[in-house]
C-alpha cells in the first residue's frame, strides 16, 4: 500500500472530554492536531455526568485552566463509596474536594479552551472507517477523508475506531438499568437519595428553577431507547407516584455494563476515554479517567511525532493506563451492588460504612476515587517515583513560584533542591522548598535532593537525601 500523505500529525475521532483534553495537550506541545466530531457543534444535549475529582482538577490546574471550571461549578465533599461520604478535607492537595459541574458545561469550557489553542474541530463530520500502514492513517469520513500520522478513538463506548481496529472489548454484561432525564414536574421533586432493591433514585432541581434532573433505577433490566412512560413506571415503582412528569428535554438509559479494551493500541491507532473503557457511573470517575488517559498519551505522542523519543514509548500508554482503569472498574462494580437495598445488602453497606469511618480505609478508597493515589511502575526507589508531583510552594531566585506554574506546557521539569548539579540536564531549575513532603494515602515521605517530573506531572526520578550517586 502506498504511503499516506499527512494532513495532520494526529487526528482525534470524538470531541468529548477525553478528545478535547488530548487535543489541548497536543496543541500545548506544538503538535498539529484536529478533531472530527459528528455533533453539529460543541453543545451537548443533557447534563450527563456530574463533575470530577481532585486529580482532574490538579491536571487542569497544572495547565492553567482550573479556575475556569471552579468558577462555573461548586466545590463539595462528594467523594463517595456507594452511599458513604468520604471526607477528603485532610488530603495534601490544593483541591481536597470534588467539583460539582455537569458534563455539558465541562465540555463547553474545554471546547472554548481548545478553540483558543487553535485546534480545528470539524463538527458535523463522521468517521466511517480508516486504513493504516507504516507511514500513517487514512481516516475515512462520510464526505471525504483526512490523513494523519496517528489516529485516536475518543468516540465513546460504541467506538467505531475500536471495532474497525479489531480490538476486543471484554468485560461483564449488564445486570441493571437506570433512567436519567431532565423533565418538568407538576409536584414538588423528592429530596435526597433513596435506595431500594432496584438501586438508587434521586432528583435534583436545576438552576432554571423548573427543570428537574431525575436518576432512577429500573426494577428489571431494560436496554435501548427509553420512553416517558418508562420513566413514569420507574418513578411510580420507586416513589409510589410519577410526580406528574412531563415535557422531557432529555431522556436516556444506562446500564452497569463494564468493559475494558484488551489493547489500547493497534499500530498507529489508539483508544482513550469511553472508547477504551465503560462502567457504571458510581463514584463519578468517568471523566477523570478519560482526562488522565489523554494526559498520559498526549506527551508521548508529542515526543514521538517530534522525533525526540522512539515509537516504543507509545507502548507505555497501555502498560500504565490499563491497570489503573481495571482497578477502578472493579470498584465501580462493587459500588453498584451496595447501592441496592435489602436486608443483606443493607448489612453489607453498614459494615462497609463502619470500615470507611476508619482513617486507613477512608484514605485508601478516597485516594482511588479522587485519582490521587495513581502510581505508574517506573521502578523502585524514592516513594515519589511514579506518583503525581505535589504542587509545592517553591522559592526560585528569591521569588515564590507554585510548582504547577512551571508545567503550563507539557515538558520535562528538573528541579535541584540541593544545588549540587547532580541531575544531568541543561534545563535544571534550582529551587528551595521548606515545607513538608506528603502524599495522599501514603502520608509523609522523605524530601528529595533533586527531582525529574514527566510532562504529565508524574515523577520519573527522585534522588533521596541519602543517595550518593547521581542518575
């Protein structure tokens, strides 16, 4: 097959949170990237997911845009395992909370940022297939084609890219279904969260004062597009009445189907976000997983495109992200079980709640849900290696600097705290830090003499105080 001429270095199929975040990462690294999105514009029908957790906020803070999201939402202590609230206020991060902000607003803010970065987004176009060879990927559109060095499928749980790449999507079939809707009611909406043998039920009055967001579990498993009568029936079974539900602006159904792509890569084609994994939304981790996929993959693609790293670097995307997500999927399945209510499950939920009242279990589970406990296997040594770098208050040339201010663009960051010149890098920064070194879940760790941070904010190398040899 003849070589493929390139229109862009990277083409992303899908303009959801994962696709937009990946586009931003590549644009910040000066890589030519474009998004193909079948929706006619950036607007998303329905509120969808309800926010994100600490690590996602740290990543956005690292890139200098966290304030945009914080200004649009509400910070709350809502990290939960099933119905048990996990207090994170003592976690060592600038963002020891979750952000309540619906996905449609999150997506608009991301789209505005990507537009500022000059990324072309081809709305109203749909990817229909692709072919690849050793030189690139020809992406076939409904009305033409576009060529790239690499293609990333961020096109959702039913991903065409994943299917065309021949990547298996093993996992667990649905056992329950849930309706989600934005409607008007003739009666006052119910308050709080209700649990029964079907699952969880909740109603939330939206900002307009008349639209109510309803999430209600169905007694029997249903799949396919729901109707307003389905919603009435589910509400009547759960509450004994349907609240006079009418005028739906959005009505959808999701299940607890849980799947993860067997591979995240087929030669020049990659998967990220829901294209790579789907799960029941208990714990609200979906957007965060996609954002972390994007940030992990983005800098690696950038270095390979620019020729500063070998293509083998791209294999580490699978080896790092796949086990992290697999662990999260197991926990969402566990949460789905304890959201139901009967005498036995209530006893289990009470027992789990007692355990999570203890500091150790609370921090362990909150670390997972928040994304703050992620560690990539980058070797042994200092406990910082492989973990996210804390946002320290540094002093550089007698002026205060937040560490995250040094990571506005995806690049390697070397910091020497001892002034010894042991890190063999031309761009090393000499800095001082007098505070404590502490990691979520783990607690205090020894202060390093010098540290090397990857473009995604994870520590690649840390020289402990007692080390005598430079790396």
